[in-house]
C-alpha cells in the first residue's frame, strides 16, 4: 500500500486516492498554467498581481499596475471627498468609512507580500477538488465581479446634488452626461476596491479552507473503513504521512492569510458599524435614496463576509476532531482485536495538528463562537461610540 508523494520546499503535491479494499491506490495529477486556468477566481488573482508567474505576459503586469494605482487613487479620493464634505456631527461615521477603504488597501499589501508562497501553494492544488470545481466557484466569482457594475448602475439612478458634490470634490458639474459619467465611474472604482476585492480574497481563503476540510474528511472516512485486523503499523504510518502533508498545507494557508483575514474582518466590522451608525442617526423625514441604496449594498455584502469567513474556517477544527476520534478509536479496536500489548502504538503528537484553528493575526480565532462574539462587539461598540457625547 503506497501513495506517491513528492515534496519540495514549502510545496505540496496533493493526492487523490481510491480505496479498493487493498488500501490507497491511484493518483491525481496537479498542474498549473498561468495562461490557461479554468478557475475564474485564480484568473482574477493573477490579473491583480497576487499570483506570480515566471513567464508572465505583459498584459498581466499592466493590469497589476493599474489595479495598484486604482487602490491608491480610490483611497485618496475617498479621503479628499470626505474631508471636503466633512460634517462634525458625523465625524465618527465618516472616519470609520474612510478607514474601511484603507484596510482594504492593507489587505492587498499583506497578500502581495505573500504572493510567492501563495503561488507555490496554488501550483500544487490547482487541479484538486475545490479549485477546479468549475460551476459553483466560477459563478460566485462572477457574481462578485459584477458587484461594481451593479453598484455603479444603482448610484447612477439614485444620485442627488449632495452625492454629486461629494464625488466632484465640491466642484459644480452642470452637464447631465458628465454628472452620470462621474457618478458611475467613481462608484464602479469604489466598489471594485471595496467590497469586491476583499470579498475575492475571502472567497479564495474559504475555498482553500474547504479544500483542506475535504482532504481531512476523506482521510477520516478511509480510517473508518479499515478493518481492525488490517490497521497494522505500516498502514498507520501511511495515514500519518498524509496527515503530515495536510498539516503543511494548513501551515501555508495560515501563513498566507493570517494578516489579510484580520484586515478583512476589521473592514467588515467598520463598514457594518457605519451602516448601523447611519440607521441610528437616520432622520426618517429626510431619507435620501442614495444613502439607503449604499447602506443596503455595503451592509448585506459586508455582514455576509463577516459571517462566512469565520464559519468556513471554523470547520477545520471540527474535521480534525473527527479524524482524531476515528484514528484512536481504530487503534483501540486494533488493540482489542490482537490483544498484543507489545505492538508499537503511535504517540498522540505523531498525528500532527489536532487542535489547529485558523486565526487572524493570532488575535481572532476562527471558531463558531467567534461569530457571536463579533456580532456582539459590532452592535455594542457601534451603539456606544455613536451615542457618546462629543
């Protein structure tokens, strides 16, 4: 019984195995092609410069440079517009809104610093289950990429003089066509930077987490299917080897996304706080359609991201616990079957990471309970800050 495993520094060749009653057999090829990849998500990461390729076409270099320029431009534009349209009574909400864009920029910077490790990891898992799952993943990516278009259309329909003055940095714009072009173009760029880009990074993170959960779940099912009489030390060692490969993947994912996911959560909290603050200060006798659409757009997307990222990442500890239980239950049944107390038994630490939990900067642990904590923190501190007397 054997599975071909190849290792490279910081890289993993994943496996797809088939159990025919004799053990693990078969293999799955892993390949990467920077110019042709079936995943729209990976293409988008390549276009914005977060995936590195040695033979990169000049168009990818240009698109990466343009996206970096847009990140800086949108952040500066939001800052300048907020300063010009500043109203002291809303300074807390405005400050949180501006900071959310700067944290989106921080997500890109932290991801860009890890692009070599991200590229190495994706080189090896691009052809495995989740990243090449076609329809579902590509559909979600397509929907996220359409968000700037939807937002620009909604802003173009609902804008008023206050919105126009904000987007034009306080300058008057008389021509109706120029007004629509200005509003829609800036709305498109703003939505591209935030929330579309952080959501794409969150989607990639959730995809990799779910992929690892699938690998662990497969290993757990295999352990459960092995009869106690066949669960010999050699088979135990083979399982431990594959668990070690999965542990290396987990380490890479944690190393790559620890800082970006922390910034994404902060961005989500700030934006949701802005929406809640707007609702608390809402004057129902003077409701602006543009503010309503903007708050609903950002609120739904950011709150969904705030819930989804910890929920998906928290599945890892659940699946690891199931693998731990299945492995040691099988060891116990093996001992009862053979009655051989002298047969070598693997120590607990040989099974690798069993209490592993993804974290954001080792500050936020992604567990199911974290979701309630984040929601409680969001509501409590937003209400306290907004209602605090200046």
